[in-house]
């Protein structure tokens, strides 16, 4: 993930929905789906979001 032009995550797997103080569980049936972004009530705008599939690691 690039955030304001800075690489912050590289080849990081998403295990599932993010939870507070909990590790998400991986469900192999849900390989694609929507991405939800939270603003927590702040005046944040999201734009130019790109999502692309990654090749499996060898």
C-alpha cells in the first residue's frame, strides 16, 4: 500500500475483516469482496484507490 507516496505495506495478506484487538480469521471461500474505509467522523476524503490481485508467493 502506498500512502501519500510512501510504501507502508508490501505483500501483506489481508486475513479478513479488521477487528479491534482481535485477529481476523481467513475464509477461503471469500477471496474477493468490497473494501470498506472508515473515517471515524473526521473530515477525511479518499480518492485514487487502486486494488489489484497479487500473484501467490512461490
